C-alpha cells in the first residue's frame, strides 16, 4: 500500500464509506464526498448528516478504518478483487481526526466501519480500540456508531457496545440465497446470532440500570441494520417481510434500505443498473407504515403488484387504500385512531390533531384541509360534517385523480422517509 498522508487517506476512506446507509444519512443529493470542499462542507471529506436515536439531526465523521478487505462480496467496491486505491488509518489517526473535527465543531460524532483486515477479530479489536481510546483516554462525549463484524469473537462485539452509542450489524441482503450467492464468506446464521447477542446485551443492561443507576450504559442508541436493495432478485414483499421479522426478533431501532449502486468493474452476477431511488423511498415509507401506522407486513405485501413490487408512482399507503376501498370512507368525527391512520394523506400528527380537536367541535372538510398537504388526496377517503364522497371510492380513475403528477416523482427521491 502506497504511503499516504492523513488527508489523502481521509479522501479515500470517506468516499469508500458512502455506500453504507446505516448511519441514517439524511440523503445528501449525491453520494460522493470526493468533490466536496473539505471539512465543514456537508458533502466533503466524510462529514454526513445523520439522525441520532433521539431524533436530532447531527453531523458525523463517516469513514472506514480501511477499504482493504480479505472478503470478496460481489456488490462491494472494496472487495478483495476490486481494483480500487486502498488506504488504511491507524487507530491513532482516527482518534485524532475525530477529536480535531469535534473540537472545531465540524462534527458531533463518529460513524466507523471497516473492510476486514487480516481477520474479523483483528479488525474488530482495532475498531473497539478507536472507541475505547476516544472514551477512556480522551473523555470523548460525542456520538459513536460502530459497525460490528458478526464473525468476530462475541466478546469483541460485546465490547463495541460498551463504548458506542449505537452498534449495527448488516444483514446485507434480504434472502439467505442472495447472501450465499453475493457474499459467499458471510453467513446468515452468524449474522443473526450476533444480532441476538447484542439484543440480549442491551436488554441485560436496561435491567441492570433499573437496579443500579450507576451501571455503565450499553449501546443506548440500540442496534440497527442495513439491507441492500436491487442487487439480488428479492422483491419488495420479501424485503418488507424480512424487515418486520428483524424488528421483531432483534428489537432493532432501524432497518436501513440502501439501493444497490453499480460499481466499477462489476462482477458478472450483478445487475447492470441500479434500482430506481424511488424504490428505496417506497421501502422506507412501507417501513414507517409498519412502525407508526399499525400496518402488518402482510398488509403492505397486499399493496404490491403481481410481481411483489410496490408501485413507484404512488406511496404504499395510497396503494393499499386503492386496493381495499371497502375500508373507506372513514368518518373523521367518529373513526378510531387506527382507522384514521389508514387514510392516505393523513400523517400521525394530523391524526393526533383530529383526535384532540374533535373533542370540542365537529370537524368540517376545511378543518381537515388545514391539517394536510393535499385535501384532494384525503377527500375521497373521508366523511366530515359537510362532506361525503358520493361513490368516489368506486371510480375506476380514482388513482389518476389523486396521484401526484409523474414529473413530480423525482422531487421525493431523496427525501427522508415519510409514510403519510
Ligand atoms: S466484508 Fe464488507 S468491506 Fe469486505 S467485501 Fe464484504 S461488504 Fe465489502
């Protein structure tokens, strides 16, 4: 490996980290940090914006310890057989970079991932050491997100949670077959065992802190994972079902969906094109439907087409409503919270405000219009004191009447997930 100075390494290793969505990057318009103007630029030199577990938007230094790797995952630009420029930080370099950026207020924390150097254990040791030095030697109080390596010794993975606010373990692909084909050195069972251990470490720590307030915190931001979308042939139905199962079995805080990005000199087993970014967005919306709107995975699956794919031109909540029109119209003055949450165009905030306002007065269409971005979208699905949609939900052209114009679709491609 050629000798590089820290700035050159930062350029390479921040750029290599851009493919990892699981620090909840809030969707900078391009996933390329090389063109940035350096520290302080939101798109330069590895500084990304992310949502902390408490919902705050924070800036993180997002880097790899190294982009060298002894594994050969087909979809990964850093795989062993890839012809990319390699670099590697020392533990001390990452610690100093983080401290320097933090002291200058460029960042509020660190997101650290890595290719596998020598062995999974060796790599995990180095990553834990970065976090340990930051916390124990430098009393670093900023946010730390560590990507952990499922093959590493469970004790090392455990240690990651002692220093990090959040840990994550990538499931990588939605199906076992996809993982075997595209990441032959990875194993679903080992990945899930590591997630199960982390779940139980977090639960044990919560119990300990109930008894002893002085017990050290363990990964207080919980654990998350990432799935690559569009590198294999798993459809949206399979992805949504897998995500729900991961949330339920491992108490994940978040599942992140990352649209597969074609890489230079791709392996022949990969698709040539990236999936539409809108697909990633629709998956985030369906994720929100399950987490905040009471949808079961089978209901989201019911909104997919005959190939198991969510429509790209309308959001999954509207797709579900158009398929299950017999569930509407919903009377905003009488319906339960669960029924109101099903109405396309009504978000959780709007539903909350409907529920509190109707305690004092009967709601009219204008009242609902003030709570929503598009009353046109809501109107066919609700009844108010002065509005009843006469056979509107029976119209064959209902979708055309309320769907956003196709030209507007790109506007939503990079936005954060919203389900309403
Ligand atoms: S182990 Fe990680 S860095 Fe290495 S090839 Fe696979 S995805 Fe890439």
